[in-house]
């Protein structure tokens, strides 16, 4: 499965800790992330992460394009709802694209844990039936 990782600045450390905790699951999948989040996760875990641009430089839009082409199977987007984000329109677009294309998306660690356990159990294998190309990996 192709998994996108995105985290606002105040949530990046939480994303790193989440990926450390669930490395044994994540290492079986193709990971992509916005620039800084991807670098931090990769450095902390040793996981291979395809890095797009940073969010403010267009990384959110790059991931959004992958979602629109049904090339992402799961999005973990740790949002900071208490801090105003300059790229808020891009955030809304990501949420909308996930809804349009039926891409499971977690915006907080509690939901991410439910999705990651479901991923481990095989609850998301329907994505491979609906989208056989998803196993090709993010490039």
C-alpha cells in the first residue's frame, strides 16, 4: 500500500514517534511524505520515505495529485488545529480529495492508530481490489 505522511510543524515530533512505534507495520509499505516530515521520519526510523517538497513549497499539492490519480491508499496527516496554517486551502483540498476518492485519512494520532491496526489486519486490502495499480509504489 502507498501511505502518505504529512504533519504540521507542531505535530512533526508526534509523527516521528508514531512511525517509530509502528515501524514494523510501516516498513511493509511504500511511504511518501512532505519534505521535512519525510526527512525526520526517515532519520529517526531508517524507513525508506519518498520525499516531496515541503508543504508550503507545494508538497501538499504533490501528494494531492497522487490522491487524485488514486495512487495513495492511506493518508496520515497530523494537523495542528490550534495554529493558523498559511497553506490551509491545500489542507482543505487534501481532505476533499480523500473524500472523493475514498482514501482513508487520519488527522490525529488516535485515528491513525485505528487505521494502522486495520492495515496490519488486512482491513484495507479492498484498496488493492479497487486500485490494482496501488501496489506499484510511489515514485
